[in-house]
C-alpha cells in the first residue's frame, strides 16, 4: 500500500511486521470511515489516505474533505 510505504519513508522508521500491521489497521479504519460512512469513491480515498494516515501517526485529528463534488486530480 503506497500510503504505508510513504509513511515509513517520511518517518525514516524501521519496517517491522508489527508496525506494518498497525499502519494497515489505521488505513483500514480510515478507509471504512471514508467509504462506508461518507460513500467516497476509491480514487478519492487514495488521494487523501496518505494525508489522513500521517495525521493519525502524528497524533493529530483529521477532518474529511467536505466537498460534495470531487474530480480526480483537483486535490
């Protein structure tokens, strides 16, 4: 998963099985919120997942993008 790889690169952290699992579980929870609760499309989720994972890892709260209309590539 690109978001997890990116997060390890940003941290310069050692990749361990337990840390990969922890980050995967965070991504799964974020995905469930965005897809299940907010009905976001997969491409939109992929565009934001790294940012939201980074917030989780840093202990910050994150707020999903509230735009009703989203076009791939528009940030």
